[in-house]
C-alpha cells in the first residue's frame, strides 16, 4: 500500500497545484516531508539531501545569473533584435532557427545542457515576436534532444557503445527513428499553438549594434559555448565564472543580477524532486516497472520498453542509469526469445528514456522552466511540459504497438 499511496500522492500534488494555482514545489515539500517521515519512515537527511537536485539547482542558478546580467545590460534584447533581423521579418521561422541551432550545438558535442545558453535568447526573441512560450520551449528542446543523441554527442556515444557491447550494430537507424518522432512532436506543437499563423513584421532595416558592455557579454556567452563543446568544461561553473567577470567589470548591478535568479522556479523544481525521491524510495516507481515488465509479449515488448524508459528516465539519469540498465536487459530478452528483435527493443529504450527529458522532472526540462523570463507563468509552463512529455511517451508506445517504428526503420 505504501507503494501505491506514494503514486497517488504524486498525482494528487500535481492536481492540487493546478487547482489552487499555488507553486506545486511548495506543496511537494510538504508532501515529501509528511509522507517520507510518517509513512515511509525516512530520515530527514535522506529526504532533503537525497532528494535535492544539486546539479539542476546549480545549473539553473548559474545560467540565469549570467543571463540576468545579459538582460540587465541590454544584451539579450539586442541579440533578440538581431535574430529577428536575420529572419527578415518572417516570424514563423524563428522557432525553427533556434531548433536548428540547438540541434547543431548539442549534436557536435555540446550535449543537451547547451540549451542553457540557447533558451534565454530564444525566449526573449519569441516574446518580442508574440510567439507562444510553451511552443518555443518544445521546439527548442526538441532540437537539443535530437542533437544530444547524435553519434558524436555524449548521450549518443553512451547509447551507441552500450548497443555495440550488447550485439546491436545499427545505431543510426535507431537515432533516425528517435529523431523523427521528436521532430513530429515539435511540428505538432507548432501546429497546435498556431505558430504558422503568427503574422510577419516589417524586417529590421539594419543590424543592431552592441555597445561595449554588450560586446563583452556576447563574447562571454560565446566562450561558454566553446568551453563546453571543445574543452568539456562544466557549463554551470563556466556560466558562474563569466558572470563573476562581468560583475567585477561593473557591467551589471550585482543586486539586480542576483534578484534575476528565478528562486520561485528553483523551489518548484526542488520541491517536486524531493517528492519524486520519496516516491522512488517508497517503491512507487519499482511497483509500476514491475507491473509493466510482467506483461511483456512479442507485440508489447517494444511499447513496454518505451514506457519503462519513460518511467525510469523521469526519476533518474538516462545516460548514467536507465540506458545502462535497460539496453542490456533488452539484449537479454531478445536472446531468450527468438521472436524479439534486439534492435527494436533498444529503440524502445532510446525513445522512452530520452523522450521524457522534455519533462520538468528531468534536468533539461527543468532548465527550460528555469530560463523562463519575467512575465512567463512558470507554473503553467511546468504543467504544459509535463503534459507534453506524458503524451509523447503514451503516443510513442501506441505507435510502437501498431508497428510504425519497426515498419519504417527496422
């Protein structure tokens, strides 16, 4: 009952946040404390230390601190104007320009965390051109998700290595299938939010120049990208380092920059992370995983791998935990049952594990919420990204059951 109760609690907290319009993370703190302490019997330290998302918290704090400076000294506004200049007034293309930038930078080795740099610029540009924030988030995240699984990006290297180690030598078709499904998700978001109906504007007549402080800020942003992609530096530390340099150069008021860090969003993310930790420790995720694994058949094996990857990827590292766990499992299942295809099962793992990173429970989805500028309802964005991730996993599983993935790529 503790397992089932924890799952019910999780959905109740999300529902309560939607109904009351309160910060769902604050409700999550309360739920994690009460259920973890008085039902599961967890120690306080395990609740707050084990469940605190240190990496995500630092990444969001560091990146929003840097871009708080960029916003305050006008750099973000000038960058947004110049992206619009490059679009020649065709506002319908702007989300796809950022989609391509995210896919390329993540695909050449920057990993999906390079979105820390891209998202703030994309948000500012799209807000200036009256493009929907949720649509912008989904499309830009989709670009990063596709690039992040390329054969030369970190996640793609891990997936490909695990595949080869387990007897699967066909990674490119798997990446192609995953990429197509992610692109379809982005295109449907574009249609649903009517991105194609956004009116064009008069193209800017000239490139907007940067003043001295803005030039230095742009150089810092470029150096963040270079340090991350080519020198494999931690993007959070690099963002914080360049933010400190800009503060020391007096290119921004430090009080304004500190105030720009989205503390409410950080509370939302950390509260829900602690609650998810309690749910996992209570056995809720294990319970769901076991229920699914007990019904694997020839026709349901790949859809179940998608669902398993999605469930596990929502609460743990896809690169460090889920793929190293499920890809060998897929190979073993295929080895034990000649009717199962190891490549098809691995495709299910890839789609489920990496498709769920759109969720704000994951590092990348959380970054999308954390980078949202002033004037954006972060609770609304949080719920929309979560709903999109759930829908993607469910519809991917249905498409898999209907044989669409295998018919096209295997």
